[in-house]
C-alpha cells in the first residue's frame, strides 16, 4: 500500500512512497519532506505543515 503526501490546498501529490527499497532512507516524516521541498508545496507554494493531525490522515483501500 503506497504512502502518499498530498497538498491540502491544490491536492497535488507531493511525495509517493510505493515500495520498500525505493529510497535508502525509507518513508520520510512530514518534517523531513518539508526540508527536502524547502517548506513549500512545489505546485502552489503553500507552506507545508509538519504537525500531524489525525483528521488529515486517510486510509484507503487500493480498490476504492
């Protein structure tokens, strides 16, 4: 099951982790991803939040 980070403003995919071995470091935390991207969504420029709010997490079946 992939892990996908999506911008809350423009809904673009910021980062997608598909499988083990894809990245030497594994799944990035929100703060690590924010540092990689300079703190902003590359598409719309919205500042990226590093706070995890459980209401912003969605778990979906790949068949949805």
